[in-house]
């Protein structure tokens, strides 16, 4: 049992005091994970968090760019501020024998055995059809510790729906969630280049369901703008399914699905600003009743549809306010992040927010703010910000730092009683005071983000990808910095 689980049961014991104390990310104990996969570059281009060995400690999966390898780092228990640790991760390199797109890597327990599997996509898969695409699920053998690909998912293969066509880019985006509430995670797979009828690159999403045997083609379905319940006609270059995430937006116990369609039109029918479509889970899985669409500047959502760009290119779901539902963070290519909150019946535009670099002291205006999003409980305060609410980490990999272009930064927004706020926002960059070293041109710090409790102290940590990190003479070798959360930051006067 992990320390967090034990403290949930024995919350009055002194050993659990740190869970109720003020905690935050700090430079203390930070770890720089260098590229340890031979003949690869841009390590940290993709990352994910899960528990692959069912020990209750978060594990970290790191992917280089354009690779056939993954680095799986299993977390280990140690305390921040108490002399560090000889071993912070137990690492192994997994070579699945197939190509993959780094940014597609996710985790989910698709067979309900308590151990997360790793899912990843290869949208460029081209053995018979150029860029038709595939997705894969890999599992760790608990006795040997080895990894194997156990499921291959492709349209028209083994009963999976759809037509395997050129330029579908099937597997470009993935999301896991229990859409039907049966205890097995299910898998959504984006195919943003899918042709719908004669409409080119309108896009589609395949929903596959978990079982005691893992993901199977049984009950799989293909969703397009023709079938998502909203009545919109698919249009060329809608890019439906380019980004995906799951969350329980109506607190009914079923995971729901948010779909980014970055080429979707504004109400004028011509301007391509992008949209996010939300579909709800049920005992039968994802259904097309109660579906909603969100577009900037439409139906009281902040921003301007005419001036937005690729709205929905990045998505993250978590509970940012005091409700019991998940809310939705939406990234764009217009240096803005939108927050849509859930009400009694799911996501709605009431009280929505829009954050830009102008809200963050020191952040550059053109920083690709919102390119990456990750949500987790990164700060607990006894006053001011709401105790234990979820924070949002925002990647700005093109941010200028100390005059250095594209050095990159990560901005963290915390929650007050109403939801996320720019008050008390943190801005992290590379620093000579930490093992990651001083900022440099074209680092792209914050290109990828993932959150978990990697040292089992009950406080969440943040892993930040720096894919263009130069490791001594090796250009663009890449690295990942892990910042640890603890109460130690408040005891040593750092902040």
C-alpha cells in the first residue's frame, strides 16, 4: 500500500502530517533525467504517468522524438529534504519493435488487473497504406519485468471498424477512461485525417472498450461529425480527433470524452478557428445524447472566433473548482488557454475563463502558451488558495527567458474558491541553481508535461520535458526535469 493510500485510512497519524501541511513544488531534490537510450535524440519529446507495477507509486514513461524506444522509469519511495535518495527511479528501456509518435503515449488499466498498460500510436504507419496509422497497447510481465505489445489496433483489422486509408493518421491522439463504468479503462483513438464520404480530412474518433482480456474490437465504434449528435456536416480539414482527453464532467461515474477539431469553422462557415466537442459516457459507453460544442467567442465563451487559431489542439480535464465534477482546459495556437467549468448537467459556458501570457509576469507574448497542459494537485495551502484543489501546468516552450529565444517556461495556475486564478501563478524556467542548468536558446523547456507522485510521499510532482537540451557536446539530446512537491519548501524559508 502506498503512503498516500495508508494516510487516507490513518489520517490522524503523525506520519501523515505532510498530507495536511502546506506543500508546493520546490527546487529541493529536483532530478535531471538525461537521455539514456542509444542513438536517439530529443528525449522528453513525449511523456506519460501511470502505475505499471501496481505498487501504488507513480511511474514515468519518457519518449524521444521519432523513435522505436520508450524509457519506463518506475518510481521509488524517498523523502524530499532528508538527504535525497540513492535510487529515485528503476529504469528500463522498452523497444516495442514498431514506430511511434512520442506525443501519443498514455497509460490505462485496460484489463482491470491494477497494473497500467502503455498505449501509443503510430499515425505514420505505412506498410501498405501511406500514413494510414495504427495504435498499440503494451503490457509489463510482472514476473520477468519485460514489456510486450499485446494489442494492435487498425481500421479494417481484426474486426475494428472503419477503412484503412492513406493519410488517415489513425493513432495521432489517444485518451483513456472508463466510458461505460465497468471497471476497465477504454481507449479513444483519433484519426484526424479520416475522409468522411467525399470530404477529405474531416476526421474521426474510434472508441474501443476494455475487458478482462484488455482492449478488443468488440463494441468498437467510429464517431464522426455525422454521428456525434450535434448535426454538423463534416467539412474538409476539420481535423476532428486531433486532440483527445477524458474526464467525468457530470459526476455520474462514467468517463466522458472531449474531442479537439482544430479546423472546425466559426458560425460564419468559413473561418477555421477550431472547436471542442464533448460526448458523455453511459452504461453503454460513449453516446451521442447531450453532446456539446465549444468555440471561442460563441455562446458567451471568451475570446474571438475570428482571431483564434487551432482551438482544441491540447486538452486536459480535472476538477479546478469546488465542485465534484471535472472541468476542461483547452489549449490553442493563439497563446491562450480556455477553462470551461462543469455545472449540474455537465460542461457549460457559465463562468468560463481565458488566460494569456499577459496574465503572467515575465512571460513572452508569443510563447506558444498552452501548447501543453497537465493537471494535478501541485500546491496545498491552509489559507488563500483552496486547500487541495487541482492546479494547471501550462507549457510555453517558445517563451523567451533572459533574452534567450525559445528557451521555454512552465506556468502553473492554482485555484481559489471560484476556480483557477492568475494570482499566485508560478513561472518555472531552467536555472543554474538546479541540476537542469541555466536556460539556453532553443531548449523548448515545457514541450511536454506530466504529473504524478514519483517518490510516494503523498505530494504530486511535475515532470518537464526539455527535448532540445544539449547534453555537453551532444546537441538536442534531450532531458526531463522532475520537480518534487513537499512541505520542505515552507520549512526552509525558500518562499
